[in-house]
């Protein structure tokens, strides 16, 4: 159906999608049949050998075992639903068929409608349509780069981490922890707490180790011992580690050591935070009188691992990620077909609705979309057929480690048929794929038969 | 028939909003202006979103490999001195890559020409010759439009193995021709059927034979459809990886397969993959920009493939 109907969405939608030949198309030339046969021969031979014969071959082969010698009944078809690899592939294919065409079509519709309102709509269409001209291999390489896990290299994670860090503060001291003989102990959940309560007028030391020198915050200055103050609690939190000399004086502020600027310190009494402070560049901090008798806690926020973004190509996200790249390639196709359909929508209808006071959204929802329904159906069905056969993108984008999780039928067919030498099962997959497109084949032929016969 | 399909440049006639606008209040006009601004911003963001992946590939291909390994491509915006054609130079010295590029050409050109010629012969026969069961034969061919190539991989691999075509450029070409033909016959038959009968009869009266009629009248008149078909098939074959992955060997593999074999070491060989992918994209993109109109109509007619 797709081809025939899609063709009808050209600039003259009222014209017949498939031209009807003149009433009597008796050969103008009075050709002999042998001549006709000669004209047809090359096409029919090639089609017969390369398309028709393989269909029959696959059908028969799918009922034979691995070696092809013994009749296997429906064993290969049973494997379609019992083999783990194929079941994952089937499940993923369902996800693909449901989401990829609908998302691409929805985007195509939005773009087609919106580009009518800007002067540079043509340039926009070119940009979105362009990926259709390149190979799925190139698109695959493009998206392998986009989805690189390292936020310093993959643009998807760079953006994602950027957005994340704007809303969630990142911590400055990921691997910091108490050294030996430290006054601090782990308090669960990644926080650290002093073993002894603090008293007014005391100076407290909160030494930690473990922050790599190149990861120290830029504001870190030479650590300074705190000055005692009456009616307050003062202290220092710093990196108690001197390069080359081990830890210097353990628990003592040495001149070579750096403070922990921005470290948050909480005074906790009976589980309640009674006061808090933030360390300065030299690691010193001051707590008010309320902190008397409290334990000092360095909350876990200080030590969170930096956020590294999503594992796009890991087992759980790989299929959505590859579908994303497919949508990048095919939304332009949907957009162009829908834009062509849109050009055929009578403007007066939209205008009439506007004059009647309909909002733009209502015009879109109640007039434009229903009028475009046939085109939308063609686009969705076309993309569904296309998606059933998706191979290259999955094969290229999914790394070896998650290819099992990203598996689809076309890829499984390739693996079974050419990597693990199981042509019986591969043929069964092929026949299954063919069965899925037969309704469309039937629709195409039926539709055309009417037009050819007219 | 589909040859005068919408080019990308189609913009719908501006909506005749004047009359409506006159009746609108200032408030709703302001709201409209604001939403117009939103639309512009939205489309710009989307356009950027669509461009960034390709720009990333291009810039990655223009950076030295040690920089690619160390940081993201966007670093060139602050350090433009990184840009270099080094990787491209290295790539063109790589015998595997250059010979696979030649193979791509050696596969694509004949596969395109053959599909056009064989498809046109059959399309003409279906449109203008008289023989029993003509329409049924044509419908059978149309039915083959949606057959997935996957169905044929194993059987044809075996067939080619028997007749010695496996691993050769010829095998790859033939496979592409076979699977390009249903669309070619469908498109060209429908286009040829629209040729005015008088033209063919006049040529016939002048004493032109069937072959001459085909070559001198039908083919030239079919120009637009042939262009669409040719461009579509060209891009299809040029961009193919799956068929070549199975039917070619290391000596006959096109660029797509040569690059695919590099995917295993992904991460360490961006200096091969990125420029390689970009080189493989240059010709399709040039064809796309030069023949937008024909490409779009080909895509629209060949939606099913």
C-alpha cells in the first residue's frame, strides 16, 4: 500500500496515484509475443532467481534441521518462541515497531506543520531530511560517538551531565575518607562523624585523605590550624597527606597540606543538626555556641561520586538509544511526506475554522490531523515495514557487550544464518518476517489491481 | 507519475490570514507573535539537535587521534589549532580503504545502470505490449515490493556458492539488481503508461522497430522517472552494508563493510572510522543536494523499500 499511496501525495493529490493507461492498450506496435518475452526476460529471470526462488527455498529450508538433511517439522518455528536470543529479539522488535514509527511520524507531523510558519522552513527541512541520504553505517558511527559513555567525549552525556549538574550540586571530594588514627569514623551512608563530642573553645581537627591532587578544588589553599575562640568551636578540615612524605604528622596540620574549601560540617546532637558551617580555603571553619557538646559530622553530600551520565549503550538503554538514532534518520522522511500531504489540504478549511474562533491547537487537532489521516497511515505503515528489517543500526551502534540486549530479528537471522551456522532457524525467522509483511503485500496488489483494470 | 513530486522547497501558500487578523484583538495578536517566536526558537533548537551528531563526526575526523582519545570534539571551538587533515591523509594511504572505495563505485554504478535498463525494458513491455496475463504478471512483480532482503540472504548465498559468484563484485551487483527491480518496474511501468499513445504510433508509422522505439522515444520521455529511480537506487546501493557484508569478500568489499570490520576496536580507531564514514557520506550527500527533487520523489514512490 505504502508505495502506491505515498506516490499519490504529490503536488496534485487529486490526480490518480497510479496513472491509468489508455483504454485500449493493445500493443501500438502490434508486437509479436516473442518480442514481449525478450523485453521481459531479463527482469523475470533476475526476479525469479533472486527474489521468488529464495522465498520458496526459505520456506522449505525452515522445515529442515541444521544440516538440512532431516525433516524437522515445526521445530525451527518452535525455537522462535523458546530460544532466549530470539525471544529477546522478538520483544525488542515489538518495542521497535510500536515506538520508532510513531515517534518519527509524530515528529514529522510537528515539523511539517511548524515549518509552514517560518521563512527558513526549507532550510530546516533540508537539515532534518539529510540523514536519509547517508548510510546506516555512517549514522551508526555518528551515534556511537554521540553515545560515548565518557561525558568528556560523548555529546549526549556531556549535555545530560551538564543539565544534571545545574540542578544537583556536584561534590568536590569524591574519594575522601579518614586516614588511620583519625578522630573521625564512618557514620553510614557515606558520611563521617567525630568519635568524641566537641566543647566550646576547643579547636577541632577533621583530617581526611584520598583526594587525588589533580581533583582538589581550585580554591584550596595551604591548610591552617584554627585559632581557638571563646564561646565558639573552631576547627580545620584538610587533606592530611604530604606527597612523598606519607601523611606528614598524622592528625597535624602541616605546611605542605591543603585545606578542603567548601566542605560542609554539621554539628549533630541526638540526631538533630543544631549548627552547620562551611570550610574556608585554608580548611578552617567556625561553629556557634549551639554546637557545644555535639558530634561533628561531614555529611555524605561532600563525598558523592561525580555524576557520570547515563550508560546509553548499556543493557537497559541500548534499544531506546538505537531507536533514537533511527528517528534521527527517518523523521525527515515522515516530515516530507506529511508536508506534501499538507500542501494539498485546502487552506479555506483551516481559515474557516480560524474565523469561527478555533485556536491554532483546535485547528491542528480537529481539522489538519483528520485531513492528513491517510498520509499519516501511509507513513506509519511504511516505517513499520522498514523497522521490521532494521539491522545495520543495531549491528553498528550496540557494542558487543550489549548486542544480545539490543537484538532484533533481522540481526538474529544474520547471526543464526551466518555466524552460528543454523540455516534452519534463520530460514524460519525469514519466513516469519515475510509473513508479517504479507498483509501489506496483499493490500498493494489489491489496490493496484483495481487501477490496472480500470 | 511521481516524478514531479514535492521537492523539499515546497512551502504551502501563506495562509490568507489577513481577513481573520483584522478581527483579532490586540491581545490575541500579541499571543500569536509570542507563539511565532516560540515556534522559531523550537525549530532552531531542533535543527541544531539534528545537525550536532553530524558536526561531531566531521570535527572528530579533523582532530589528531590523541586529542580524540583525550577530549570531546567541541574542544576545537576553544582550540581551533587542533584541526588537521592528518587522519584523511593517513586514511588515503590505507590500501584497504582506498580499494574498498573503488569497490563501492564498481558495485554501485553497474547496479544502478542495470536496474534502470532491465526495469525499463520490463516496464515498457508491461505498459505497451500485449501478451497473455500481462496485468497479472505486473501485479506479481508489485507484490514483491515489500519482500524483505533478509529472506533471500541464505538461499542466494547458497546459489552464488554453487555458481561461483560468492565473494565477487558481480554477485553483490546482481543481488541489488534483483531487489531493486520490483520498484523499478512498478515506477517505470506507471510512468511509461502515461506517454501519449499518438507519440508511439507516430514513431511506429515512421518505421521504427520495437527496440528503436524503446531507445529513441520511450527512454527519453521517461527521463524524470528514470532520474528518480536512478538516484534512489544509487543511494540505496552505495549505502548498503548488509548485502555486501554477506556476498562480498575482503577483496570485493565496499567501504561500508571495510569500516564495519573496524567497529570491533571502536574507541581506538576513531581516526580511521570518522574520516572513513565522512568520505563514504560525501558522494551520497552531494547527490542528495544536487538532485533533491528527484530524490524526494524517489523516496516518496519507494517508501516501502
